[in-house]
């Protein structure tokens, strides 16, 4: 299937799933699996996004990272389709972006793109070669091509495929770790 078509299908599927209690249960399970793993061990600087309602919820992850004394950095999508990460703590002012997610409001905020772990959002993942289907901006492919960082995704049961059922392109960057409702798939 074309990426564009699958994207539309996945968004519809994830939006419907977001209405269910099962989705919330999986969000919680994925969060616990990540926090009980050693994936964040020794990691100080962690890049995240604020989630849309049909994505895996990141708000409790962020709160937990703050509790653990980790440094959290929030993605900002730039108009040239690059992405930067900005320090995010409980008193950081946020604003809703064009894309509909919260970003750091201060345009002068200091950029920190040298991260230890990056929690990557997405619509679908294949658990064999770890490819990812995102919203189609290419933000993460561009970022991961440029910055060496341990990447991971939180993948609920609607996001996981055995093989990519979409065309994988030369610029597509595989993800290092997939945290699924069943297990953690490493590289
Ligand atoms: N929660 C979350 N945050 C995220 C992402 C994500 O997938 N999930 N991103 C993952 O990449 C980045 C933002 N992705 C974006 C994708 C599209 C547009 C955007 O401006 N879209 C235009 C259409 C542009 C076009 O078609 O050329 C629009 O909606 O008007 C902006 C950001 C960073 N933050
Ligand atoms: N390293 C790169 N340098 C320049 N352009 C790139 C790079 N990686 C991807 N792109 C461009 O980004 C576009 C979108 O890529 P793709 O469809 O894989 O996005 P995606 O991974 O689904 O989106 P996102 O990361 O924003 O969620 C492609 O058309 C491609 O030309």
C-alpha cells in the first residue's frame, strides 16, 4: 500500500481505538514496560513529544522522567522541516503548534539536539526491520540521519506490523527499540 493511503487508514484506526478503554490500558502497560526496562538507564537527556490523543500518551512518561531527575526536551517542528529539542520542565510555557501539539513557546529557548534517548512518535512500525510510518513530514528521518541517539517507540497493538506493509525508502531510518504490549524488541 502507498504510504499516504496507509497513513489515512492508520489515523482512522488509531482515532477509533483512542475512544476505547483498551487504548488507555495499553498506554499504561507500555509506560510500565519502558520504566521497568533498562532502556533509560544512564540516559540523562531524553527527547519527547507531547502526544495527540490517538498517539500513545506521553504525559505520564514525562512526569515520571521529571520525578527521576532526568532532563526532558520537547520537539519543535521548524518550517524548513527540521526539528529541534528544547528543555521542558514543569514551568516551561507551551503553545499549541499548527500541527496541534504543544511546543515550547519561547522562540529563543536554547536548543539541545545532543540527546541520549529519543522517544519517537509514529503511526505504524514493523517489528522485523524496525521501520516506521510517521505523518509524512520526514522530521524524524531527517533528525535521526543527522544525530546519533538511541531511538525508541512506544507501539500499541494497532501500530505493530510483522513486516512493513508500506514502501520503505532510502531515507527511512529504522528505530533501535520497539516497546510493544508483548515485549521489547531490541536492535
Ligand atoms: N505528537 C507528535 N509530535 C510531533 C510529531 C508527531 O508525529 N507527533 N512529529 C512527527 O514528525 C513532528 C511534527 N510533525 C509535523 C507534521 C506536519 C506538520 C505540518 O505543518 N503539516 C501541514 C501540512 C504540510 C504539508 O502538507 O506540506 C499542515 O498540517 O498544515 C507539522 C509538523 C514533531 N512533533
Ligand atoms: N534525511 C533526509 N533529508 C532530506 N529529506 C528527507 C530525509 N528523510 C526524509 N526526507 C523527506 O521527507 C519526506 C517524508 O518522509 P516520510 O514519508 O518517511 O515521513 P515520516 O517518517 O512518515 O514523517 P515524520 O518523521 O515527520 O513523522 C520524504 O518525501 C523525503 O523526501
